C-alpha cells in the first residue's frame, strides 16, 4: 500500500507528481473504505486534502510476479503493485490461443490484476459477448480461478 504525503492541497495542481485526495474522491470510495480491510487500512493512513503519489508508474517498478495496477483495479485511489500471473501473451502459452488479460476486480474487496484467458473459459473479462449471465439479486464477476476465468456470484454489499 503506497504511503501518503504531508503536502496539503485543495486541487491536483498543487500536487507535484500526483493528485489531491479530496472529499469527492473520498465519497467515490466510501463503501470500499467502510467494507474492505485494505480500503480501511489505506484510509486510516491517508489524510484528506493531502497529495497522493502513485506507488508505481510502470510494471518495471514492481517486484517479480507483480504488475503496476491502475486505480480502478484497487480498493483505494492510488496505483500500486499487485500479483499478476502473466505479463505477456507468451506467459499464457500452456494452452492454445491463451492471452494475458487485465481484469478490473476480483471478488468484493479484492484487487483486479492480470491472468491468462483461454477460448474455453466460462467467461472473458475483456469480451463483452462472454460476460457472466445475470442472476437476480446477485453481482456477477468474471474472475480467474484455478488457472481459468469463471463466473462467481455474490450478493451486493449492504447499504
């Protein structure tokens, strides 16, 4: 989890190499800050109206087996290194036509990442024609499980 800074701000323009953690940003992540352990831990160590810097800017800055995640993949508004099962298409060659794909989130409170996707997988996070079918009252997620992408359903978080 990337550290915060002590640089006070009201706008992104006041943050060299970063952006300002504003009340609007806090509102966007309010459910995650409330419901998710990583979100709560991040919020406890980052003050409102202070500058945020990315924990990484490229995959090269991450340890082996990790990649630099975009903020939509994480339960907090700051780029960070996350585990990744692949970096290139070559890493997915154990089955024919494998591709290394990005997925935005795992189950509730778990980050997204990168994993190998294959034509025979139950779903494909990057293909809108192969998303998980809806089930009443449930949130469908296409996530990697046991080396393949599959559909997982969970109830929506409590209000």
